[in-house]
């Protein structure tokens, strides 16, 4: 998993205070082999020069310069992970990024019915990103419960590795990119305090 310099350099773009995702990515550094550079909108284009992966965590929309830098990075083979939380403007992401990834189409945020929740279910029988988890499709990845997810329709070049149910894909794989169709914060689920996170 090491990048060109022996570590995986991840550029993280998010707004607001440090997220659970940021804390998870930074945990264990430098022994983890992952270095994280957190950037604001203006710093994104300059940070991607030697990056291995770009994480876009619940960003409403990207400005013109950072959108172009993101697309250039992706087209050059850089890895991309997009988290579509409640702040993400679905129309922007559909037109500007998800169409390029051929990942599919995002829709609105949906809440679980009163007293119920979704769980992350494994769909793919074997995939490196799911190594170490129960191998059988249909099994829950963890006991974490999601009360809020984003509706998402898969594109022709994408597949779901995890789903909340048949109508709600969770972790979508596209060519050298992943999309997570739910918020990754404690207000939407207890996943951030799960060992699987």
C-alpha cells in the first residue's frame, strides 16, 4: 500500500473541525505508513503534486480551481475517495465528479424509519478493501447502525462492495475511486466508534 516515498500520502479536503474520518486516517502515524495532509479549498491544487490519494469528505462543492485539480489528479491515475454526507450538493457532485468517475448518481439524504437502522452488508465475495472481514456476501460488516444514508444509483462502470440494502449501495467502487453514500460522522451512525471503521 506504500506510495512512491514508502508511505501513502493522502490529501484530505473537508470543511469544519476535524472529522472522525480525519482522526482515523491520522491514527498511528507514522507507523501506519499513511501521512495525511489536510487542506482547505485554496490549498488543494498545490497539495496534489506528490499525493497518492485524495479524500473529499462531505464537501458541499468544489471551486473551479480545486475541481480542475481533482479531475486532473484522477485522470492521471490518482486514487479518489468521495464521502457524500449531508453537506454534499448532489447536483454538483453528479455533474462535476461522479459522471467523470462513472460511479453513478447521488440523490437526497434518507432517514431510517423510526426505531430502525441500516447495517453495512457485504456484497462482494472477495475484494482487497474488505480483507479481514467475514467473507460471505450478505453478512453484516459490523454491528454499526446507520440512521441516515444517501440514495444512490450505480453507474455502468461501478459496483457496490457494501450496501445498506438492495436499494441503497454503501461503498461504491469505480475505476481507481471509491464513493461512500452516507455521512461518516457520529450524528448519522455509530460506525465511527466501531472497530470496523
